[in-house]
C-alpha cells in the first residue's frame, strides 16, 4: 500500500481557535534511500551553525541534518530574484524579471495587494454533505474546494511558481481521507484497518497528503506558516514544490486532506524562498495560529545542496540575526533550510535583503514587506 512507503509527523499545538493538528508526508526523492522513519517536532538532531554572532539555536528547535539527492549545480554566479508584475495571470509568474524589478509601469506592491485581497475575499469552507454516523464521505460544496485551491495558488503565485489544478479522482479520495480523520478524531498517514469508517481509498489519500484538523480553506494558511514543525516545514514545502499537481482536496467541516505526492508538476524553479522575493503581504506572516517569526523563513531546492548554507539577512544595511537549520529531505524538495529570526520580527514597510553563500549557486533576493490592509 502506498501509505506504507511514506512516513510523516503529526504535530499538535494550541491555537487561538482551539487545538489543531497537522501531518506532512515524506516522499523519497530520486537518488534517496528508503525512508527510515518519521521526523517529529523537538526530535534530537544536528542544527546548522548560525551565520551571525549571537544566534545560537533556541532550545527544542534543533533539526536533523538533511541528506540531499541529485547532483548540485556547479555554477558560481549568484542567482537573484525580483518580483513578477503581479498581474495574477494563471499561466504562472516568471521566476525572474528585469534587473530593476520593472513591471511595465505597474506598482508591484499595489498589484500584489490587489490580488492578495481579491483572492482572499471569500474564504468560506462550503457545506459538507457527508456523515460520520453513516460513514458517508459526501462532498463539500464547490465553493469550498474552489476557495482552497485559489488560496493555495495565491501562495504559489507569490513565490513565482505556476498554479496547479484539481483532479476529481483525487478529490474523492481526499473526501474518504477526511472522513476517516474526522470519524476517529485523529490524523494518520497509515490509518489502521480497524479505524471507524476505514476505506482503502481513504488510506491511499492519507499516505499521499497533507492532513489537518481544520477544514480545507483554513488549512492552507496553516500549512504555510507550519507551526510546530521545525524539523521539516513539510506542509509549506509541498505547497511550494516543483512537482505538486494536480492535487485533490477533501474536507469535512473539521478535517481535511490535500493531495501532495506523486505530482506531475514541472515548475523547475532552481530554488524557492518563503517569504517570497519581491512585495510580500505582511498579513501572510501571521496567519495559521502563529507567525513566521516563530516558525521561520525558508528556502528549498531540488538542485542546490543547502546543507552547508550560510545566510545573512539585513534591513537597511543592518544585520538581522537568524538561526539556520537544515530541514529534513524529501518533504517537497531535495534540500531545504529554515531561518529563524533572533531578537527581531518581520515588519511591514521594511525591505529585507537575503544572501545565501557556501552553496553551489549563491542566492540573493529582497523581500519587501507590505501592509495590504483588509
């Protein structure tokens, strides 16, 4: 069974609206060995050294050292990113723009905010037609699934990645998955056959999905901030992966499953950062029960080995110390790191410059944090 080949971590945390739980799947990527176990929050491991003085890792946030697959590029020229034009076109944003960030006369920040607010104007979940009592997976109203996909693609657009589509078969598998999680008030990527409302379809989806104790639309924000998941940030990385899509979204009124594995996507981004380069909505940093100041910024790549990365973040030339952690491989990318702010917080109206060295392709980009209102 597919689920038996995957492993993941289920992470429980208290939030403003109660108790939430997340699970992210591991997938062995090309060139990797078989997964040997799950990665859980607070697990013992080795943290990457900080790149600035006074940035020793905080207690409980050490992560396992990643092993990466594939061959790292040998290019030595720094890879830079500037924002796209913010047009919101569904053919995907370009991974680069002109050297000066020109957007053909449009104000990039205003364009970004326009789409951010428009795409989040309707966050309704849609009514669930199923029933735990009768083990009926039912379905969610079309607007709920549409809203969840729109928010997911909004985050991909911010990160200059192409949008993904829905697959109806995966939607229905996701419904069976969400029903099982709801019926048992628990999350598992390998649910046992004696679970209430167990089905092979639901188990298959569980082994291939991000799963959460929230309905589908709210889960997307939760996945992107990814609280309680310092070893992998796997939920965020799957949403921003090169390979994801098409996806399937299943949801009850309180549990949801988002199909992430086995995608046919071919975004081929050399690296993806979050918060994303260019104008970035401040509100996105504080959604999902906590903030990026706690869970960390991230960079992921399928072709660049980030395990020895040294990161410098500055604002107006002044250093902003971070603790850099190597994240577990196989969660949406071959390689990834998190950068956790130490003694400072992401602030609207500030431009942050990020520079990554000690990698095969040095990376540089700016994040312009914008208060979009709303």
